[in-house]
């Protein structure tokens, strides 16, 4: 009996016959939250949301555009803009241009922001979608320039603007040039507001840093996906600086909604319909004449003689 348990198992090296069933590697998807398996086709039908625990998986910019726009309606803007190397930055033996080239290969995009015009259930709009696979969708000079150009085109063509943001923050390889984009994009959105055109911001996991601290949180309506992590700095950094224990889940979309930092949470399946409804409301409001600033009663009357 001892010899029986000491024997090593034998593995056959004979190839499988052509009739043997082949199980694809991507047949099932494992949820990182509940650890349950979901059939890949069902997973795609659910828009990459776990049907058991409602965990929203991250999407690429291309997947976001396909989900939010009518088929064939998206026309990209400024696709040829690419990052320069103003500071000659290099770290860990890798230059900034090398890092950008690697990000292009991995993400399939030339920058961390994809912009263009599209239609959502027939409604025309300007769209800007962040690609987290490109250097964590960090906001650099080209990111800011593409967004500002999209805003300017929206004003010219009288289009509402929808942004979908997921980012790790400012791009450190561009240092002050990156930080300048915060003011640049916010100023452009002020002109959009003067033209009475709405900006609807969709915040998805994760959304941090200069992106959260600039154009996303000055939107007319701020929507978040369930469970999205949103903030300026990470929880560990904040705790180290403030030396205080932070509330559990204080950077989740649910916590921010409860404390008035965002307007609503929309599950991915209902997001398109929510945006369409908002666009309809803003279109009706824009048809009404703009209100003129009220004239103070005191200025309308002559001042009494002294």
C-alpha cells in the first residue's frame, strides 16, 4: 500500500483527436468581487456587469462609444494629435516617448482621450471618452487640447457635450503643462455654459486627481456608475496627510451621492436612457428665451432728493 501512494501519476503525451471538444480559454469570466463565474456571452449581454453582484467591469473607450452611440454615427475628431516631450522626461531607463509608444500598442489609441460627434437614439451630441488603458487616462497637454477643441466644436455646431471620465489624474511626465489643463478645460466649459449648451459628465471607476478636480465636477449634471471610486487623492494618501481615520467607502459613488457631490447613480444598462432624457430636457429649455438679469428695484427708481 505504501508503494501505491508513492507512485507518481502518469500523464499521457498523446495528442487529442480532432473530434475531442476544445474549451476556449475565454468561455467564462470570473468576477473579482463575488468570485462567481459568468458565461462570457451572458457577460457581454449584460454590458460587462456581473449579473450576481452588479460589479461593473471597466470598459475601453471603444466599448463605451459603442454602448452610448447609434451604430456608425461616431465620427472621431483630432485623431492625429499626439503627445510631445516638452521636458525630456525619463524615469527608470524609459523615456516619455517610449512610454507613450507602449501605451499606444496596449490601448490601440493615440491618446488617453477620444473625442468626436455622434448620435444617441437620434440625438446629436459631442462626445469625449477617456481611455484608462492609455497611461491610466492621465490628463496631459494633448488630452486637454482635444477636450477644448471638442468643446469649441460643440459651441460652433450647437451640440450638447457628454464626457465619460476615468483617470488617475494629471500626467507627471508633463508636470506643469499637465496641471495647466485643469484651468484650460474649465474655462472652455464656461464658454459652453454661456452658449446655453449642457455638459453631462459620467464618472466611471476609477476617477481621480486633476480630472475630478476640474472639468468633470463643473458639469451641469454629474452621473456615476454604481461602485465607482471617485476622489482627488487616494484614501491612504489622505489619511497620511490628515492623520485621521476616514469613513468606510467615503470615495464610492454611493457615498458621494448621499453627501451631495454627484447628482445620480445610473447602472450601465439604464445609462443611455438617462442621458437621452437629460438631453431632451435641456433641448426644451434651450428653446425658451434666455432670462435677462433682474434689475434691482432701487436702480429702477429715482433716488430721493437729499
